């Protein structure tokens, strides 16, 4: 099977990790070689020490993109859920894949900020409101939505399994699942 990188971008609590992990289970059940490069996990290892400044966020995106390309060009299905707020950095990752001839799909998990703030899985939105933290993507830090993602998921209007299936179908269409 050819490898691919599926890049999930969106606001905190949008559903990136949940959708990617559920898709990973499905693909593994079918015998696929799948690696999930979750932004949070990478920040505890490869990107330990990076913060949330513009420069650090950019570095995080490019590092994950680099590893994703390495794995995907060697036949792994890489699912990369990370906020990745900057369009230019995501485009650089796309170019890296194009250069190595590796398929790349950008999935915009386009959950509105109000819905994300209600879900607030990690309590970040509440912490921002109380002044405990600042620089929260989509609230007081920029989020640049992709102009032409391969897939856009409006999770406030879709079930989890519908979102997972939509991405799965895009992979099947391209002969990547
Ligand atoms: N239709 C849906 N699709 C995906 N997730 C949903 C949906 N409806 C509710 N949820 C819930 O929304 C939450 C999304 O959290 P998740 O950790 O996946 O977000 P995230 O985008 O990875 O955030 P972060 O950037 O902070 O890691 C989960 O608790 C999930 O169960
Ligand atoms: Mg996540």
C-alpha cells in the first residue's frame, strides 16, 4: 500500500484527535500500517521545550511535517492531528510531500469556536476567559483556515462516524486505503 499523510487542522477541541484515532483504529483493523502523530504527544517528545509563540508553533508544524513525510514516503499511513494555525507553514508541509511525491490530504476540522469552547476538553477556553492563560488559538491568537483543504468537516453537523467515514472514502478514492 502507498503511504499518505492526512493532516488534521482546526481549533482546540475541534475533534482532530478523536477523528484521527477512530480512523486509525479502522485502518489498523484492515491491516494498514498507521502512525498517529498527535501534536500533544510530539510536544512531549520531539518538540519538548517548544511553547506557543509564533516561531515555536511554526517549528512544531514543520517538525511534524518532516516526520510525516519520512514515514508516509515509506508506505505508512500517517494521521497528524495538530492545531497547526498557520497556512504558510501547512503549505510548506504540503510542498515537502509534493517534492517527495507523497500523497498529502489536508482535513479542516472546521468546528466553530463557540462549539469548541463548549466542548473545552482541556479547559483551555475557560482558562483563557478567567485570564489564567492567553494566546489561545481562535480566541486571542490567530487561526488561518485552509483555503482549499481536500476535506472540510463541520463536526457540529456530523456524527463522529460520519466524519471518519468521509475521510476514509477520500483515501479509498485515491487508492490509499
Ligand atoms: N461530531 C464530532 N466529531 C468529533 N468530536 C466530537 C463530535 N461531537 C463531539 N465531539 C467531542 O469533541 C471533543 C473533541 O476533542 P479532541 O481532543 O478530539 O479535539 P482536538 O481537536 O484534538 O483538540 P486539541 O487541539 O486541543 O488537541 C471530544 O470530546 C469528542 O468526543
Ligand atoms: Mg488533539
